[in-house]
C-alpha cells in the first residue's frame, strides 16, 4: 500500500505520519490521533457531526482528505478548552442553555459556532440559524443551540446580543 508523509498541526501540536492517500481527515484524527470527539455521522457532509476547524474555518472532515490539510492547523473539539478544568466559552454556553441532548452532534455544532466568530455572523438568532445550515441535530429542537451560540458570540466579541423571542434566562 502506498503512503504519503503528512505534516500537520493538530490542536497546537505538530504531528507527522505516513497516511494512505485516501485517508479522510475524520479518520486521521479519530483513528490515528485517537481524538474521538469528532464524530462520523452521515459520511456525506450533510450532518456536520465531523466539523473541525482548519485554519480557523469550519470544514466537514468526512469529505476532506488528510493530505489536503498538510501544513495547516487543525483544531478539534479536544483543542478548544483552555485547560483540563475549564471549558471554552462556547462549550460553557452550550451547557448553560442546554444546547445538547444525546451529545452526538454537539462537537460539530460547537466547532461551527466558534468559526462563526471569525465569519462575523451577527449575534442574532435568525443569523445564527442561517449560519447553522449544514449542521443537523435530531434531539434538541435547536432552541438551546441557537441561544448558546448567540450568547457565546456576544461574549467572545464583547458585544451585546439580540435575545430570541421567549428566550430563557
């Protein structure tokens, strides 16, 4: 079997490995690096459970070859929290607003939400809902997810948010 050398930075750590040319990024982070917070859902880039950040942009790792990310910086859900004892702001907002139920899709939603900061998505429910197209949840009904992201965006930017109608305190 032919392999290719891959040099990549994952969660701030340089990684080198020999990988098969057809190795998907999701398989590389899960199987080779044992970072299993990135989930495989649909394998067709429809659900967003596999979302990671590459160079700060949200991508679906189930349809990106690991070799396409050579020389780039990849952040998975495991790389977000500032320490082992505290959560990233967006993770904390998902906890606060009950933006998860079974948790399978949550890492993908959190990673998508973090990317929204750099995309200048307004901290408004309608804008967040539009930006979430491509991330699916079968359990929560999205209300807690949207509230979590709206508040998280506002906190990370230091700006006020526009609450949803009927928002929980």
